[in-house]
C-alpha cells in the first residue's frame, strides 16, 4: 500500500507545481498585453464622435453616407480600396477624418478600381495622420479628370478611394481607422 501512496503523492505534487508555473506564465502574458476589448470600446466611442464631426462639415451638402475602414498596421505597406457611387452627375463633398489613424496614411482617388490597368489618379492627400475633416468636392475632381483625359464631356459616375497604410516600425501592435463621410449638393 505504501508503494502506491508514495508515487501518487509525488505525481500530485508535480501536478501542483506544473499548474502553479503555468498560472504564473499566464499572468505574465496577461500583464504584457492589454485587453483588446477595452481598446475596441474606446475605438467605438471615437468612431461615433469623429463621424459626427465629419457630418457637421458636410453642410450645406446633404448627408448621403459614411464609410469606416478599420485596419492594423503591419510590417509592410497595405492598401484598402472603397468605391463611392456618384449619382446623376450631382456635386458631392467628400470629408475624410484621420483622427483615428495614429501613423501616416496616404489617400489616393482614382476613376477606376485597382484591377484596371488604365486607371487615372485624380487626387492625392499625403501623410495624413490625426487630421480631421480634409474635404474635396467632386466638381474639383471632375474638372481635373476632364483636364487629364482631354475630354470636356466626360463625367465621373464613381470614384475609388485608396488608403495606403504605412508600415509599422515598432514591435507593439497598432491599429487605426479612417472615416469617409460624403454628401450631395442640396438643390
């Protein structure tokens, strides 16, 4: 009987030590990384506030929509593209809010999607970070597009906004978001 009790006690003691060591490792990892749910709640509050600021800067244009692009900075440059439809040749105002972008982002506006080789860059904002409410009207974009195409009759029916996200140089993870709010001219 003694021969059975001693190995069982030894096994139980080893399990306690391993469990204790494992708990220490988990606590250490928990201390190193912040809870992502807290950051998500902060971002959600910021997104709502920044959307309202952008919407206020649309006036006298009438609100049509908002697009929020969330992204994580990685070790290489990334590109995110969104499409904005422009109806009936109406004049639109595009308001970009980059307060949620902790590192530089370039904004490029094209006439066609990335997959089309014959696309034309119409406008560009460079090194946008922490700025609020950069705006441009489609009347300006259309005039520049007509000049680039040498055709006074061409109309933009849609535009493609590319966010070029700069690489993350630091070891700790960084995330951000860009807000595009757009509206049409209230006739």
